[in-house]
C-alpha cells in the first residue's frame, strides 16, 4: 500500500502538460479548484481554468529562483498562436536578465509622485521612521510642487539634479535629496519602480556646524526662555538635562518617579512616545530646578504630557536668536 501511495503522489506531482490546440483550449472543463494546463510546445506558457469557466493564458517563469506569473490575456481575447508568440518574446527578455512581471507592476503601480509619496508615508514611514513628519514637510515643500503631478516612473536623474540646484542651502538640499531617495528606494523594494533616480546624484559637501552657547549667552537665553511661555520652559529643561528635543517635548508624568525620568527605548504609539534615538532604555536624574519648572506648569497628571502636548521648539529658538541679535542656534545646540 505504501508503494501504491507513493506512486499516486508522484503522479499527482507531475504537471498537467500537453500540446495545446485551439480545440483543447475551449473544451477543457472547469473543476472545483483552479488548475493549469502547461503547453508542451512553448516553454512557460500555461492555460489557467477557473471554477467559473474563465480561461486565461499565463507565462510562468523563474527570476532569481522565484516563480513569477505574467498574465498574457483571456483565452477568448487572445488566440493561442498570439499567446505563444508573446510568451516567446517575454522568455527572451527573461534570458537577457529582465523581469517582465516586475516591470509591468512598476508601470502600473507607481502612479504620480504625489500618490507614491503618500503611500510611502502611510504604508512605511509612519510605522518605521520617527522623524517622518520632518521628511514629509521637505517633500511637500520642495518636491511636490515640481513632481507632484508627474508619473513617478518618468522622473529622471536630471529632474532630481534640477530640483536640488534650486534649493538655497547645501545642508537643506542634502536633506531633501535623502527624503526623496527614501521614497524611491521604498518604491523599488515594493516593485512599483524599476530604478531610484536619486542614485548617482552627488550630495553637497558640508562642514559640520558646531554652535555652543558662550558663558555670556547662557544667562541671556535663560531669561529669554523664561519669557517664552511653555515652549521656553521646555527649552530650559532641555538645557538643564541635555536630552534630545523630541524626548523633552514628549516627556510624560508617568515616566517620572522620585526625581528620576525613565525614558523607554521603544516607541509607544498609544502614548505618542517617539522612543530614544538608539532604542535603549535609560534614566535621567532631574535636578531641583527642573522639578520646580515641572511643578510650575500646572498640568495635572491626567494630561499625560508634562508640557501639555508635544510641540516644536525650533520657531521659538529662531525668534529668541533674532531678538537677542546672536548667531543662529537650534534646540539641539543646547545639549
């Protein structure tokens, strides 16, 4: 019985293969499940019969040792001879190292740049990139006006260089290029596009900018912070703790116990905690001036966030630097 069973299983594993004719294409009967009949005349060509009776020609080939399916057309719309001819042409492309199924998906799936950028944010960036909002702002401001209505697969390296050349500031241009490249890289991995046009575009050479407040500036900034409302108080805490701006503005009451601020390493979407940059959990001792600032905020523990809600501090810093007539400094420079 075991030999008979093995023989039956071996027979079932043999593909249903025959030389298709126009008559057999129309006469093959549907079954409870879809099935394939391979053409012994043209390699890779198969006729698929659905339980509904619908019949279609498929080209099935392997690319990088993975099976690919390419829909050639419904059997009542394309003749067997034409299906064989098209299958032969596509198999020749496969031999040349191309992947026709992926190229077709790229042509159909990319859409406009604006559509692709939106998909990138919703399907990837929101879930994986803590600073996705900053990158999305750069895309909307510098790329969408020029590329938004263009089909994503028509954007070339020359288009990328053209947009980059119009951005005032080498660091900003590099940030925009990185944001664009992230979108195109994601699209190629999803097989929406065949290539990333940002590859090969040279980044601007930059010099690391270091800005440290001088001894005479610290009291000036401290006084300015005390006059800048809640965002100013957040900047004071940033200056005293040396933590990252995003961590300070997302500080929560339930993270503070007996003067210690516990920073979870992993992001927490429910509580809008971005996580630490290196993903590591750590604790920070809050000196008395920081605890006094927090106590003076008058936000009860039910509010969740120490500063009421997360906020951006860059605009406050720009305003203060302008008012003090000092060189530009960012919240990150306070660390």
